[in-house]
């Protein structure tokens, strides 16, 4: 009887420990001037990047509900590494690891490389990060980059988790996800690449030379300024471009069964090449509406770089974003053909 009671007591204590709230296990401080690279290589732990209240110092705080599960902190030269320990959890015995790694960065700190990786944990940044190379990677965890990132190269990757960012300033941005969605609230740089399988892509406040976006079944929405060119493909998802100006180089949007919408200032100079098999085409700039089997090739206003739009069964629409109606130099265009009705679905 006493033996059974003892076993039960040990089991209950282990359950309480496993399900208890994370507590501070370890804290270390480093001089920011001695650190050029930060590498967070984690499994189930959440990551939080916050601003330090100690000038010139980087602080690492490890919170966990069991000390033996806590990740380790190490430095190798000027590289600061936080890494998960190899531990086998038994969920049947109530082993439920919970932990958070908090990194506090001093204002104005700069790094050669800043990388974060976690399998099921979430990633949250709440302070600005400046680095030559910035990367954030998760399998099923959510990524929320809610403050500015300044970097030459930015890589964001996810399998099923959502990627959400605010302002990013750099040269090259690459974002990819499988079933997770990508939401970038601002990017100012040279090139941008975003691709998903079934997740959606939305990039707003964009200022970029070139952008490439692709998705299989997810929707693609791009808003902002593309100075040179865009290339976008989707199988069954919608493609939506709302641009401040026409690109200066040839651009393309291609869909199979998804619809395509391109919004441009009505006084933009560009050439338009549209092809559909069974989808309709509406050019609200010139008040044209064409049914199936579209093969449309016109210069809009004075003409310019060609925008190629093609869809098999999806609908294609080109519209004005500033209320100005464009012109085509073709006497066969009937100016009395009505613009598509607001009651007629665009997508």
C-alpha cells in the first residue's frame, strides 16, 4: 500500500512539474560589441526579441517549466548560440515542455548575421534588428516580425505556420511557405520573391525593382510600386496587383483557373497583351469587355513595356487606380461599351 502511494505521489509531482508555468532558469549578459552573429536553433521553444534597457549589452533569458529541458547558451568566438537540448518527451506521462527564449538587444546594435529557427515554437520580434543577413524559419510555429528589419539579405521560411512582418528594408527578400500564409506589410528594396503552395501571399506598401510571386492554390495580392518588372503565377488562386505606376520592363501574370486583376493609374503608358481560353476580359481603362478566347494586344496611352496577362478559365480585369480613363490608338474601339458594373464580380 505504501509502495503504491509512493509511486502515485511521484507521478503526481512529475505531472505538476511538467504542466507548471515556465520560470526563469538562466540569464546571461554579453557585450554587444563582442557579438557579430546570433544563432537561435530551437525545437519547441518560443522566441521573443525585445529591446534591452542596458546600453551596450545583449541579454539572454531562458524560461522553462523544467530545468533539464532548458536550451543551452554558448559562445564560439563572436557567435552567440542558443540551442535546444536533446530530450525525449513522453506525453503519456504528462511531459509537456513549455519554454521561451527572450533575447534583449540594445538600441543601435548591428550584426553580420541574425538567424532564428524553431520547429513548433512561435517567433515574435518587438524591436528593430539590423544585420547583413537576417533569417527566420519555423515548421508549424507562427512568425510575427512586428518591428523594423534592416538587412542586405532577408530569408523567411515556414511549412504550415503564418509569416507576418511589418517594415523590412534591404536588398533581397525571399519568403516561402507550404501551407502557411505570407503577409508582409512593407518592403523597400531591390528584389522580392514570395512563394507558397496552398497559403496566401499578401505584400503591401511595396517599393521594389523586381518581384516574383507564385502559388498553387493560394491567392496573391501585391500593392505598391514596382519600378522594373513583376512575374506572378498561380494555378487556382487569384492574382491581384494594385500598383502606383506601370513597370518599366516587360511583366507577366499567369493563372490557370484563377482570376487576375491589375490596377494601374489610368494615365500610365504601357502595352497590354491578354490571352484567355474560356475566361472573359474586361479593360475598364478603355471601356472594353470581351468574352471567351481573348487575344488582345494594344498600346495603352503612348505604349511602353508589355504587361502579359494569361488565364485558361479565370477572368482578367485591368482597371484604373486613380479614376483616369486611358486611351488606345485603335479606331475599332467602341467608346460606348460600358465599364463592368460594380454589381458584376471582378474576381
